[in-house]
C-alpha cells in the first residue's frame, strides 16, 4: 500500500479506499491505516476510517476517531454529520443533536443530515423541531443522488425501477420522508390506494409540516372516495397557506364530488381571477357550471379554455357532450384543423374524434360521423385492457353461487334502513331520466353516481383470498349477519355527506352496480333496486359514441358492448328468478309511450304516493352529473328511439354479439 501511495496520488488512494468501504470494510480499514502511516492525521482518511468502524458495528471505535477529528476540523460539515450519526448510534442523543445542528449550519444542503437530526429530535420528544428538520430534509433532497435517480425513473414512468430504488433507500434510511412520499406515489400509480394512504400517513406522522405530502394524502383520500377526510386535510393546508392555489383547486374538485357545486364554482371563479390564462381551470369551472345547470355559462367557460388552447380535445368533447349543443361550421373546421396536426397528442386526438363524430351526426352526415366515432373508440380500446371473457366469467360465477338457497340462508341480515334507491343498468339506458323523475318527488333526494358500492366491493376483494378466482364474492359469502349489517351501516355513513335535504330516501344512480345486486340485497335488504333498460341497439350505439371519463372499459368496441349487454341481461334474469320482485324494471320505450303509467308503477314499487311533479321532472333544477344532464332538463321526446337506425349499416358486430337478446327484447331470452 505504501508503494501505491508513493506511486499514485493521495487522492487516488483515498478514492480507492472509499470504493472498498461498503464492499469490504475490513480491507478498506487496512488500506486507510497504510495511508495514515504515509500521511498522519489526514482528515479524509480519518473520516473514512471512522466509517469502517461504524460499518463493523464498532461505534465507540468510530467516536474515538471522530471526536478529536471534529475538534481539528470545526468547519467540516461532513465530519460533524458523521459524528452525529455515531453519537446517535451510541444512544447519546443530546450530543448527536448538537453535532448534527453544527453540520447543517455549516452546510444546509445535506438532506440526510437533516433527516437524522429529525430522527434524534423526535426521539427526544421535540416534535415541532423534528417536523422542521424533516421538512428541511425534503427541501434539500434534490441534492441526494439516490433520491434523484428514483425521481427521474418515476418521471419517466419506469415504475419498477423507481420502486426498487426507493425501497433500497428506505432500507438504508427508514425515516426518509421524501422517499416515503415518492413510494406512495408509486403505489397510487399502481392502483394500490391503501398502500399509498398508509405510506402518506407515516410520512405525515414524521413530518406534519410536509405540505406536499399532505396534499398527496388529500388527493389519494379523494380518489379513495373519502371526501370528508380529504376536506379535513385540505383545511389544514389552507390554514397554513390560504392562498395555495393547488389546495384550493383540489378542494373545489372534492366539493364537486360531494355535490356542493355552487361552492366549487365560487372557488374556481376566485382562482380564475388570479390565473385567467389557465385553460384547465376554465374547463373545471365549465364542468361544475354544466352540472349545476348553468349551461350558457358552462359553454362560455369551455370556449374561453379553447381560446387559450385550441388543441384541448377534452374541451371540444365537453361541448359535444352537452348533447344539446350544436357546433357551427367554423367550430367544425377548427376541430378538423386540429385533427390534421401531426403533433397532436393522443388524448387530444381521442377526444376530438368523438367531438367531430357528434358534430357530423348532428349535421346528418352519418357515414363520416361513424368513421370518427370508430377512430376515437379504436384509440381508447388500445389504451385499455378490457377482456369480455373476464366479465362473462364474473357473471357466470354470480349466477352459479348466488342461488335461492344462498339468499335464504342469509335472510334478515344487513342494515334494515330503507333509505337508498339504487338505479342500475347499462350507461345511456335512461337511468338519469329515472333518477330525475324520482328526485322530483318530495320524499326523494337525487345525489349522483355514488362510488361507495364499488369501494365496498374493493374492500371485500382485499379481504378475500388473492389466489382465488373471485376473491370479492368469496369474501362476501363468508360474512355473517353482523358483518353484513356493518357493511350496510358503512354504506349509509359514507354516503351521508351527499344528502343535502331532509328527504327520507335518496338515489344512488351508478349503472354498473347491476354487477353488485347480490351485495346490495345482503347489506341493505330494504333498499329499492331499479333496473333501467333500453333497446340493445339504441343503447349499444349510444354507448359506442360516448367517451366516458372512466370505468366503462367495455364501451369501446361494438362486439364488447354486445357481449356486455348480453351478460347484463342474463345476470338480471338470474336475480329475477332467485329474488322474485326484488328488482323493478323500467323499460325506456314504455316510459316514452306511457309516461304517467310507468311513473305511477315506479312510485308504487318505491312505496311512494303519486306526485304530479314527477311528470314535470324537466323543471327540476338539481345538479345532474351525467352525459344526459341537459337532456333530462327537457320533456321526454320520441326522436331518440330509432336514431340508431341511421348507423345500422355499420352496427353488424353489435347485432351479432347480442344474438338472441336482440330478438327477445325487452324480455330475456327464454323469458316472458
């Protein structure tokens, strides 16, 4: 080694010892001892030698080197950091805090020194000071090469690499709140919301002042259908910074989820005063205005967004999705010009294809209209992983296992509250019309498409055997009466925030809940269930030309739509057989032909007296958050019944996939 130092430079020898350090601390110590023979008292060599002691579980040996070294190197931040680490490892907390404070005073950009200082302060019960140290750790974490490598992987969507790097970092530094927050983002991107919530809770336990983590926490709570908890976290953020635009924007989004649209509109308006050139804010304002029934103001907001960003496909589709809006020739030309751009992003192209399809449909140009709808569907279909066989397998499992005997064995279970009225079926089948009619009754409150049943199904899926074919249904089958009652109570508690009036009954209009009729019946046996059904070709084509924000993966291929409709009919026929009379069916065409008769039958099923206001549903000013929001603010019209026939020449795959369901409509094949 002496020859190495003599023939090379001291810096090269130190660099070689540093590389050896983690791989072979004993060999590194030998080489450092030789360096110190040649260069006695060399500070970097002593610091590295102390590190070898630490790695060999010899904290007292490390301290024997670092304590005198720190005296001779009073301005060396790295030495004081290492001294703080060694003192902390030896249980000498107050001295460790002093050394670490000295280190960060000398060099504030040492993220891991701030983190260890936070650990020591927390252990000493100095929680406010620990919080501040952890926040400083986050502020300076951009200087940590390990965290930056993970951040780059995350930004470039290399999720497995990002997760591996972050887990490795947390093995070294379990309280690295920046790494914990980033790992929570990985979990959220992978759809592991519960993991993300637990990670963010740990993050905020360590660093309550880590505002970015709290905003992430509020966002994940919002996505997990926990709006009250999300609003509580947002309130803490706004207490610290009332003008924080990100938190105010998130609050408005959560308020839209809870049905408090006017309050959300006010927040968006205030944000737009400060940020008038933000196209995304204008479209959010437009969505809230549309839902609250302010159609003209919504159109103005959408148009302002397009002035700022003409290629913003979502806004063009939002105008088309009003259903009652008509594009003029200039607007159609503007959309076509955007579609002609080679640099148009996929998401903008997708939305524009649907919007141009709607504009051409309104103009009676059905063949080019269908081509644009087909292109939009093809883009979205390629983005999704929907498999019709999976849906058919779920339906088969339910029909096989949810028998008369299955329900008879659980009779009397669940929460007896009669409050909810569930409206189920396929999207675009008239469920919003049913909701609007019922919510015009004095004893019924309309809410929105509530995600709580889906949340409960997800909860049960997590409780089931992950290796089982149907973990959700297996977990549900294992529940006793008390557990089923608790699920019903949870549903009522989590939906209470949506109820703004004193009406005793409320509507949950989530069409896809037809898949969960068994769960609904078991947890809320006195709830009403209404199946809204529409002619399969009319419904199927209406679904095909509708771009849904989320949750309708089956809707982007004609064959998939036909199979989904067929599975839906089979499943509802099964429940008609095993739970006779439990589900009331509203056939859209019958509602159009005999509105009063169908409304009376609907109210009778719900145990409600007839009220004439239910026939004047279009005068109801409540918020409506579906694609039919403007249509149900008009009287029932017959024009839509046969509209699909304009496209019949291109709907062969839909008709073929429907098979006997098409011929037997409105009954199920083999039914009455």
